[in-house]
């Protein structure tokens, strides 16, 4: 469990992985999406809260429902992607804590404290969305995460009657490196972003 991953694996996950704006016309199966979640769910969250909820938008009907809420710059590429994951945060996640964190009364830590619920839900669902991206890359898929949509509209269309709020979207598929792939932008060097105390 403590072996260093190969350079090939590190390239696939990080160094050579890119944000794709265009995808090949190749299907992503429901089974692949299940595998994706089955990997991502093991990433750590506060008190195992696991607040991420995902709608994988694949069907023409679901894409048509999502389309009106996309910004102009994101609409065409989202409609063309094999799958778009709507990553949401469940603001009633604490109701599941007796199941997910059974060795303590973690539900009581959150009851009646909406600011703590909201902060915990957003932070941990965002983390889980990042795990989803890494799981997709590990399975040989490419991603195009984005904002640029009407959150309230997406929530009404896909999460009505729930405590789930949309956070961000991820287009998923097999990236087309010949189209709309910009040169990699710079990253901050260690000394600009980090310090060892």
C-alpha cells in the first residue's frame, strides 16, 4: 500500500492530465460511471460525512433539461460531451451520520447549526468532486470541470424537493486532444505557494 506509483500513473493522474473542452464520440458506459463512484467514495471526508450527490447527465432528455442553465461558453461543449456530472452537496448529510459514522453521535454535532452544516457540506462535497476527477483519470477517462451555469436553475431541474445544491459540473469522456486543447497554463512553484513551518 505504500509503493510509489509509476511515472506513467503519475503522468496520467497529474502531470500529463489536462482539462478537456472536446471529447471523442465514444460512449462512457453506466458501468464505468459506477466504477468511477466506487473509487471516489473512498476519499476522506469530515466524520465520513460523504455529502456529495451526483447526477450523471447522459440521455438526450437530460441534456435538453440541463442546456438552458448553461452559460453560452459552456453549452455546446457540455451538450457534446458523453457525460456531464452535476456535483452537488447534500445539506441534510447529517441525517446519514448514524449509518456512516456509527461509533459516535455525530449527527448531534450538526443539528440546529445551519452554518456548520452548510460549510461542511460544501467543503466535503467539493473534495469528493475532486476525488471524482482523479477516479475518472485513473480509469482512463478525461474531464472538463467547470462553473458557468445557473445553480438555482440546475437545482430546480435536478434536485427539486431535496436538500442538495449544485456545486460544479464535470464533462467526462475521452478527450479529443486535436480540438480546443489550450497550452498548459503555468503553475506556481513550491516556494510561491508553500512554506514549511
